[in-house]
């Protein structure tokens, strides 16, 4: 008797500013997933939050009818999709692969739905997802774990708008320029600005405040005139996570913002170097820090951990100072096209894109089975 195929729902789109990136990631997975092992069910969410199934989901993925993109009504209502996740005869999904980046997909909200539906899903749970999305909460967890970070301050939008002069004084007392101003809850470097002097601060704060109620302001690594190296590690696993080799991104722009990640092409595009040119000791340290960060945020399944490395230099007294390696952030659902850094790092570490998809589905089922050992009533 032939082994029953697992029915896998690939969920993509969503209401976040990373909707288009999600479509790219999902298209790549749908093209590469082993159809001999899995019965694949495409599930789409429009920018307006409408859930789509089968043909309409495919239409969304391919940039189809404008009525879908605008959220016009469809036969697959939100309730029917939720029912499918719960295992109704409409779909009977065995596992969901939520290829959703950013708000409402990577922040614990959709993960809570899957927990309530009691269905296995790829990636971190509610806590890991929400902590990985909220840069303020993430940094607090990194601090508690003793992981090195650049100095930073978190301000509320209301604090900034009520008294910008007071907020400016606080920032300049705590940090030194250049500063990186970021919305706490957003991905793909959306809403992030590099601020070199006070004259650019207000514009950067207003931009970040338009995307979130919390604003994280970080001190630039290495100080004025220093462009730190941007290093990345892919982590895979549940209770015993593994780290890939270390890769490096050389941004086409001053830092790795949304345009540098997704919109520049040809000679202007950013360059990835895999493996990064590091000493064995540096690579070992960074990989260990990546696993520690993954555990600090209670992540599972997958995550990409990003680092900043200031070059070795000499102090004013002439003493040699080693390269400074600082944890930047963790991304619990990184870009997942076949040319995204997360799959490329595993490819270079010996795990193919197709096998990586298999492994993530296995980890989702493993985590769900482990959770079944927990009692929720007396």
C-alpha cells in the first residue's frame, strides 16, 4: 500500500508591507516542494485580509485579478479557512507552512490561530514569533541571556509626539551619532533610517512612528565613519537547534534596507558572500551566539540571526582592539526564495532547498507531537 501523502497548506500573502515578498517565497516553495510526498494546498490572504483557497489563491500568487488584491468577496470565507485548519473535511490539513513575513504573519497572531486549531505549523510558536518581531522585547531577551548588543533606547510614539525636544535630549544623552531609528514591529528594514546628525532625527522618528507605536533607536556600531560588516546565520531545529555556516551581506546602499534587499538589480544589487571571510574562532563564536539568540527568544523551526561586526582597530593609546561582534536581530520567518540568504546558507552547509522544506515540515510535526505531552487540565 502506498504511503499516504501529508496534506500541506502553504499560506502566503497577508496584510503586512511584506506581502509581495511573501508571494515570492511561496512561489519558490510551491515550485520546489516534493509533490510525491505532499498533497499541497495553496492558501492566500489578500492585502485586505480576505482568505483565498485553491484557484483564487493561485491567482493571487500570480498577481491575478485586481478584485482579489482589493479584497473583494470570494467563496472561501475566513471561517471556512479556519475550519480547514482545524481539520474539517473541506481540507483536512496535516500541517501548515505559513510563508507570511511581517505583521499578522510573523508576530504570533497567526500562530495563535494554529494553536487554537491544534494543527502543526512550520516555525516558532506564539512567544518566539512575537518576541522575534518586537525589536524591543527581543533586545530585552538578548540582554537577559547576556548577549552583546549595541546600545539602544526605546521610545513610545506618544512620548516622541508629546515632547520631541525632551526625547531628543534623552537620545543624545544615552547614545552617540550615527543612530539607526526603527519601528519596533516591522520587517525587511521598512521604516528604518540612518541618522548622522540631529537635523535628520525628527524626520526619521516621524517615519518610524508612522509604522509602530514603539520606536527603537540604536547607536551605530563602530562609531562615526565606520561601516560594520553585516553577517547572517541560519538556525534550524527545535530543542536542539543547529547553525549554518556564516554568510555576509555587502549592501548596495549605506545599509541593508528594503530597496537594497529587494529592488536593486544588476550592478547595483547587494552581494552575498558565503561563507563569510572570518577566522575559525570568529565563525565559531558567531554560530554559538546565533543558537543562544534562538533559544533566548524560545524559537523553533527556523530563524535567521543577524550580526554586526566592527573591524579591529587601535585605541587612542595605540593598543590593538579586536573586531567587535554584536547581535543585531533575529528573523523568525526570513525570506524563503531559493536565492534568499536563509536557504542559501543551508545549501552551502550541505542541505538542499527541497530537503530544507522537508526538514521544516518534519520539525513542525515533531513540535506538535511534543506539545501533545502537555496537560492543559487537571
